[in-house]
């Protein structure tokens, strides 16, 4: 996935978090429909029957937070004593 597609997907996930869907139900834009389908297939969001709208999964929430982290962060590991 290219960087612009990733940015679009993250923005769409943020809309799901605030509004319950990527776009209002009356919007039949092909790009919106593709983004919605990609997010469902990647298990980033799901339909919640009790609420009546889409909700983010844990994977979707981590995708949003991973996007806001600084790229190239070095994580140090401690050496094990054998």
C-alpha cells in the first residue's frame, strides 16, 4: 500500500471512530466503498448490530496510533544472560 493510500485509510478510520462510518450512508462514491471494504477485510472495523453503526477493532485502533508514531524509532533490547 502506498503512503497516500495509507493516509486515506487512516483518515477513514478516524471518521469511523468519531462518526460511525467512513462517510454518510447516502454517499455512493466508489472510493468510499473501496475504503470501507478494505477496512472490513483487513479486520480494522466491523458492523455492530446493537449500536447500528461501524466500530473500530483493536487492530484498527492500533493502525491509527501506529501512524502517529515517529518512523524509524530505535528500540533497544537487553542481552540475555545465558
